[in-house]
C-alpha cells in the first residue's frame, strides 16, 4: 500500500517523496489511518520501524487541513520524549515532513540555556517537542500556553513512565485541555505500564505490529561467552574486520564507556562517547561525527538507546549485557532499522549468564553462541586487570547492578518514586534546581549519574566492609536504616 492510499494531505505526500520514502512500514500502515480518525491510539512496534512518522504524518495532515486559528498563535501539538537525543531526532523528522507548512516548531530540554526555549513557548510554537522535566520548569514560570492543545504524544511511553517521569507527566497533563487526542507510541509497553495509560486516554485503539517486546527479526544475534577481563581484547579483535564499518557499543556505565573508548583510541580505532557526563554540545558532536562517518565506533550508555537514529549502523555490540529485556530490545534495534539488516553481538561473562537465560526464555529461543577463530577465550589477565574484573564480577558487573535498567534498583526503581536516571536523560533541570528523588532534592551533578545515589551506609559491594554491620563511623540514623534493610 503506498502512502497516497493512507489519506495524508498532498503537502505531506510531497514532503515524503522529497525525503525519499516510497512505501510505509507496517506500523505506519496500521497507525496512520487510526490517528487520522481523531481518537486515542496506543502504537506498539519494534524499534526502528518508523513509529515517529506513524504519529507525525497524520498529525501534520490534520494541522494542514484545519483552518488557521484566530488571534494569538497557540501550541496545538505537544510531544513528550524521555531524552534530549530523542527530542532532537523527532524535531528533525517533523521539520522534514512539515517543510511545506507554515508551522513553528520548538524543542525543550535541559542541559542548554532556557531563554531561547522560553521565547519559543511564549511566541506560541505550533508544535512543541520536549522532555518532561524542563517543560514542567518552564510551565511553572508561565512560559507555555496549552489552552489550544489538540494533540498530545507520549513517545517511548514505557521508558518515560519506567524512568520515573510519571509524576511530571501527570502534572503536565493536568494543565492540558481535557478534550484532546492522546497518542502513546513505544517499542515495548508492559501490561503494568499499559494500565497506567487509562489515566491519559479515552477508549484508545491498540495498534500492534509484531510480537510485544520482541527483537527485530532483521537483526542477526550472536553471543560470545567471554570472561570480563577479555572483553576489551575481543572487541579490538572483532574490529579488525572491515565489515564492522559503523559500530555502536553499549556500556553499562559512563566510566566504562570512557574506558572502552580510551583503549580503542590507543589501537587506532576512531571513536566517540555518548553519556550523561558529556555536555549537550559534546553529545550532539558525537552523534554528528558518527552519522558523518568521521568516527567508526560510538560508545554509549543505555540512556542513549532511545535517542540514536542513525542510518547504516552495521553492528551493535553489547559490551555489558543488559539486566533488563527491554533494554536489550532497544539496544539491538539501533541496527536493522526500517527493515534493513544488521548484526547484534553480545559479550556475556559468567556473572551475566542469568540475564542471558532470562532473555532467551522471554523470546522463546536460544541465541547463537559464537567463537572468534584464533582468539584465546581462556587467556589470563594481568594481575591488576584480573583483580579488577574479579571485583566487578562479584558485584554483578561494572559498578554493580544498580546502574542498569534506566535507574532501576532491582529492576523497579522508577516505579517506586525514585527518579533514577531521568536526570541523565535530560541532563538536569535548569537554573540550578535539584531533581526530585523520592521526595528529596539533590544536586544536578548527582542527578546525571548512570546509577541511583547511594547514601551511607553502603553495602559490601560498594564499601568493601562486612555485610554483617555498617561502617562504625556511620551516623545513628543511617545505622538504623541499615539494620532495617538487613533485618537486624
């Protein structure tokens, strides 16, 4: 079915043709007519299948067909997304599809100055694409007018809610008109999260393409069972293959990403890093250099998985295997996009085998094990590296398991009122405000961490002390908390 059969406006069809698109993807074929009807929609499809166009194209069609509003211009479309990279990606797509429409588009996220964003909101941008935290800040300053809002989109809805954005989203939605179209699009949407959408939608139509939370079928998946201390050496050997032209490597932590990139640089591999400790300009530069083939390898943390939309990624490497199935789905979805083919390679150390088995049980099949010919998977590491790898393995991976899964502690951090890694997602709020964390406020520098804040007393994984008692110097209140947690 061609785009012309979906009911899109002629100016939108012209922009699609100029962008080089010929046929809609399955999610676009299913979702565009549903969105054009004006009702609420939940769209679920694998990563890389064109969900952004699935909601953008019909919304732009409705804006093109609507009569111009009388009086001062007011925002008609609000798109909420969890990360700065995803906001920038959506804006890029919207500008391409709306190139023949007289629309003003504004993006709002943390990590950059407020003034241009305030000016855009006050001027009444037709379309606002925003991260929830910064938008809520600017709304509290009276910068936004959403009284004329017609369309609300929650993109990557599962990640936003699971990262702890639900309180912010609720506060934003309470200030929006009740009569509106609300769309939720995501690659994964658990039943628990799906039940929360009843707060935001009225009799939504579910549009689902493919099995829920299933990795893209166009991606070939391999596993290398390798000790942690040999992962770097294996990565460097794999990169000797010229077919690995555009490689995205996922590290569990910011520190790990920097370490991987440093060592790759020493052996002549051009690479860049993308994580929360990088400034907004540095992150944009890293993405631009990767897109322009100026660097061969981009090393990123999980938070970037939802904001990297780069054509031509040949390989995704899970240097650290994710603890959460959905994170795996989103990581490998960065390759094999729009039904192209790609390879996903996972390094799995002994302490990560439980996570691998959990994934295989979820998808209903085992992943192919592979061995690189000539590589010694039993080689011992130098004394210093071996000791470091052993410490990490005892902790369940670099810096412990707390740093994985979007800020979850034990897999559920965002759901228990803790903001987790949302600070990394937006690089913090503006004006020096703290980010809420379980009802408290903490500095921006801490909010950007890949792992939740660990207040004293710390357990044995982080302090090296015996698990039977907290540090002797711990304050009385902290000791009482430790005793409750350990059942003493």
